[in-house]
C-alpha cells in the first residue's frame, strides 16, 4: 500500500546535513493531519539555548554526550558541539539540500556524539518511516569542500516509546553512513508504541 510522504525537516550538520521525510500509513495520517514536526524546514527561526554557541531551530532540542569516546582504540573526550543555523543566502547553498536554511553542528579539533531531537504526537500503532538526506564533512585539512583524514558517522533514529535518551535501547536507528562530501539517504522504520514518538537526527 502506498504511503503518503510528509516533508518534515531539513538539517545541516557542518559535519553532516539532513533532509528528513516522514511517512505514515493512511490510518495514522488521519489522526495526524498536515506536517507532524514543528519548524520542519528550519525556515521558522532559531533561538539560543543557554549559550550563543547553542543556537537551535525553534521546535527542536539539542542533545550531546559527555565523557569519553573510543576513536581508533584511543580514548578521546566528547565535546558539546556548536549549533548554528546555516543561511544559504549568506553562505551559499552547498550545505543546504533545499530551501534557505539548515541546522548545522560542529566541533573544531574535537569529537562529538550529538544531534537534535523532537517529540511528535502520533496515534499508537502508527507505522512510521523516517527518511533523511545527509552530507558530512570531516577533515584535518583546510579545504571546506573536501574531507581529508577525517571520519564521521551519521544515523537517524525513532524512539517509538517517546523517550528522549538517545542511548536508550528503545531507539530504532538507521544504518550508519560514513560517506563524506556526498549526499546520502538514510532511512529508519518503527511502529509507535505510545501516543508520542521521538525523532533523533
């Protein structure tokens, strides 16, 4: 059965950028008319979240891990990334899949395990498909167009129970992409177990 597709969000990570779409079965769509996410294309503004370095699209919440991260067998510290809006009119559209704005986050000389999330009201039992276009850049060089000696993994997730912890075993994650400097499409499916689900980018 063909599922309707709803444009939900456009996300730029300075190191990874996403343009997600969410599909629902027709019965679930009847309970959730229109676009399910708040500020789905990041065109409705950004606001600071406690610091100027954490400026996130309205309707979305940032998350990041602290502590250590094993990279190539070496323990490295996770950093809180900087979150910014990417303005295509000001910086060009290389990092924007469509529209004029995207959300980006990044570290300089650091590692992070981070993203943004949003809780969405749906009918319990809804079959959900989240699809996202992503572009990543990670480099030890200075050319912003070409990654060199960098590594970055991107994935998207759905928590069908509506939880907000990205480390929860309830989160259903897409396969991870480690593609750099090219657009890739990510997809994950889940069935809502409650009246709220959480989208993780």
